[in-house]
C-alpha cells in the first residue's frame, strides 16, 4: 500500500512539474524567431542583448515604433495595465475595497478629463501623433496575438486594448507626482493658522494677514488639516511608484580632465519590480535613440544618441 502511495505521489509531482514547464514555455516572451505583424511597411529586425534590451532596426520610424510597442507589451503588459488604471481611478476593479479611496482621489483630480481636452487639440498629422499610434498598434497587436501574462489569469480579468487617452493619463499621473503643492499648501496653511505669519517669514511667502477665508461650515478646517495626510497615505500605499522629481548636472569642457562635457541625470522615482524604466534602442537610416521609457510612453524620457543626450 505504501509503495502505491509513493508511486502516486511521484507521478503527481512529475505531472505538476511538466505542466508548469509547458505553461512557462507557452507564456514566456519570444526573443527569437519570426513574427508576422500587421501594418509594417518593411521588414524589422529586433535583437535582444544579454540584458534583455531590445535593439530595433527598421527602415522607417513608423515600423520601428510598431515593433517597440509589441516588445514593450510583451515584457511589461501587466505594468502598463496598472499604471493606466491608477490614473483613471480603476484599481478597485482589480483589488477591491483597499483601492477605493485611491480611485476616488485620482478620479477627483481629473486626470482623464484633462487628457481628453489635450487630445482634442492634438495635431493628428504631426509625426509625434503618428508614431504614438504606431506604438499603440504594436501594443494592441500583442494583446491579440501574444500570450496572456499570468497576472491577468490570477486576477481573472480580460485584456483590454489601449488608446491614446491611456498614454496621456500616464503623463497626467507623472505630472501629479512631480507636483508638490498638494502636500505643501495644506501644511503651510495649517502652520499659519496655528503659529501665525511670523513662522512663514523666512520662506519669503507673500501673505496678506488681513485675508480672511470665508468659513461655510464647521467641517472645512478639519478637511483642510487632513488633505496633506490623506494624499501622503494614498501615495505611500500606491502600487505604482510615484514620480518625485529629477536633477541634471552639466560640466563644461573647461572643467573636466578629459576636456569633454560631462552630463549626469538623477531621476527620483521609487523602486519597483519590474523596474520603472524600460530600456530600448531604435535605429533607422535617419534616426537613432537609446533611451529609457516608462510604461505606456512611446518616447524615452531619458535618452541619447551619437549627437545629443
């Protein structure tokens, strides 16, 4: 009897391991072979280096950005899904009540409404618009043809195609992260109310002591005092790293040992897994860029080529 149980357990373990191996093979990114993508004008070659960075060689930028969208989605589709949902206030659809306050906050600040206004004014004949849609085309082709990331299966949601509004929502979320007024203004107001104007003099803030805020209810002061704390709590609990700020330094050729300009950049963005940045390299006959993209951003925020950085 014991031998039968042992044999059964061994067979069960082997089947589980084989099933896991087949599932992994089916869903892992494709880094070699041939793919047939729609809307390409000419052949595109993509080489992945030892670090998994895609080097995209195309005959024109339109084709290159279709390929970029495809490989970016292949590696980071779940990350794209999270960042588009936080900006639109849709995280609670995935994670339940814990994200309701976060969704209310981001819907309230109006990122989606601002995106819609910007999109209506875009030059649809301009190259940035055309390349952005090529990038979106690549993402959506992966959604149609590529494997489904395991996160979608675990949570039980269907993949949804992306639009240009999703991209501008990410820009809006990034802009919010760089803004500090939502934290500093309520804090300084509380400081002034509790300690008086003298404590703000060293900050060179123009304050009119005769200004009196009309109090319409007894709840306003409590709400104002809680704004900064509420925003900090929301950002601290965010599943998407906040964008805090950046610094750049440039040293002129006269100040360096090798007589060449030194340029350094220090983006202040929270750590995450997968990483916030996605490296990519695009080469066409008239264009080249090696840079770092955020999820759902077709153009690198940090980048360089042989001529500029």
